[in-house]
C-alpha cells in the first residue's frame, strides 16, 4: 500500500482528500492528512478506513522528517513560503512533491538536485496557477501543431459568488483568502505587452484600467491586470508574441468601486493605526479624510472623491457600513488593510447555503496560412456547498490527479516543473472533464486588442 502524505487540511484540500480516499481501494492507497489542527485533519478524513489524520508542526524537524520519510509521495497545501522546508526534506528522503503554488526562487534552485535524484517537484498545478497553464498550453500546442503563429494571448481567472447566491450590490463575496483580495495588485506595477508595446499600470491606476469580457450564459465581466504577465513569455514559449496579458475577473463595476478604497488608502498594509481597537467603522473612514468641523464624513468623502449621491458606488459604500458609528473595529494595532478586511467580511462572507463560482477565459489570436484567427475559450465551475466549493474543486482535484499520475509512473518528467508539457497537462485535463471542469471554445473575429478596454 502506497502512502500519500497531504500536508495542510485547509479549505482547498477538501476535494483533493476526497478524490484520493475514493480511489484508495482501487489504487491501493493510504492517505495521511497532516495539519497543525488534528481536529481539522480528522474532519477531512471522515473516519475512512484508508485515511489517517496526524498533528503536524512544520517547524518541528523530527515530526516533519518522520512524516515525509514514511510517505510514497508528498503533497504540500501549505502557504507557498513554507514549501521549501518540505522540498528539502523530500530531497533528503527522495520523495516526489506536488504543490499548487507558484514556483519560488528558492524552489527553482532545487531543480538540478531534483533531476539528479530522479524526482519531480511539480508546482502550479491547482487553479491559477494550474488549470490556466494546462488549458492554455493545450490550445497553444494545438495551434502550433497546425503551423500557426501565436500573436495574442490574454487569460483571465476569477473566484466569484454564483449568480443564485449573488445578493449584494458589489456582486462579490469572499471565496478564498480575504487578505489576498484586499492586497491584490500591490507590490509594483502590473506589466504586460499590447501590440508589441510594453505597458505598465501602477497600483493607484490598476482598478481603472479594465477589460470587458463576455461569457456565454453568464453575461459580462471585467478583468484587471495581474502583476507580471511578461514571465509567461518564456513559460509558454511566447517570446515573439505581440500581446500578452493576464488578469483577474470581477463583475462589471466592481473595480471602479474598489478603486475608492485604493484612493483613500484603506488597502495599505505598511503601517498600523493608533487605538484601532476602539475605532468605529465611521472613525476609520473619517481618519482618511480632511478635518472639517461642519461637514459630515459622508459629505467629505463624496467631495474628496467626486462621487455623486445618485452614483451606484455611493450605494455600494453604504451597503458595507463604512459610515456606521456603532460597529467597532475591535482589532488592536491593525493596519488599514486589516481593518478593511474585517469590515468587508461582515458583508462578503458566504452564507450557509451560498455557493461560489470559478470563471476562466482565454483569448488566443494567431496567424495560419496568411489569415488571422482568434479563439475564445471559457470555463465556469460552480461549487456544491461550503465544503466542496468551486475553489476547492478546481484547486484540489488537479493536484490529486497529478499526484496519482506521478505515483503510478504515468508522468515521468523530472525536476522543478510546472504543468506546461503535454505529458502532464493532457491526462489531467481529460480527467477534469469527468468533474465538469471543461472549456467551451468558439471562434471570434481577430482584433489584436480588446476595444472595450477602459482607460482613465
């Protein structure tokens, strides 16, 4: 019996663990789920005869080494910064490793050693990164095999609330880490290529430069640029491409409203606010506005950011209660971003019967036999409930499939890799269809750029 060690029993692990437990009899597997919280790990096993939950402290070297040494393969669902400790132990004990996280600089440095030890450290095999890579490369390789030349590649992904659970003016609820949502786009300008020209969007302009997307059956969405699209030139073999852009999907109107928080400074995570624990939501909002003995907080904000009273943005701000004098922040020495996260959780946390939705779309333009073509490839996946969310399915299931394929010798590549080769992406994409995770493709006129780009 082969032992799969899964480190981390968070929300994204639910579908991963269930998939492997359901395969455990036919594949002769034992699944060990390790987490700092034994209770959480046990809840994911659900008393399955082929599952074991263990308490796991990644900083306990003895505990970590023992668990990895006893594994046939290791899956790390920990935060990205912690993977390196797991990876080094995997080298020591000659174990293959799978993660859903971006490849870090530290992980890249292990490539040669992994190759020398005949190991694969497969990363970026969840949703984004993951399904985005695999579905994009499937299309790109198909075009290249016909002799086509890729001219344009745009890719967008978003974790959203499903339409049937969409009951607020923002058309948004938290479906993954709220902190990452609040801090999205920070840390440098977003970089991309448009018609052969390098383009840069600084953070303070990011949410006013969006593209409009349409997905059949679900209507219009908007996308704002991810931090660095240029790194995908090499990853996807697109070194001569004219347009290269990756973005995050939201419902139309979200970004313009979110920009209010950016302009006020509420998304800043670099300093703490004095006496934040005793602040009301109204005090917090007022702290970013000029002093006036006569004007209300509402009037000052409207004047400062030039928001008309009949603008839907104003209704959105009222809906999240940022002017409420009775609600307390209740966080000591909190940054503005932490306080904003607390405020938004009040309104944007999924309710008991809410379901989430993942939306992904690729736009690929290419030249073939002297003519220009464009493909629009879209995927929508809805969650089942609060445990088997769309996010858990689209992150966890491809990780699980990859893990089993590696364990069974069906993926033989070695080194620190991402799933951009046919050997890796093809079997995973094929099996994902069984879970309703598939793409619909249609031909659209080649434009070379999106004419509905908002730029202000």
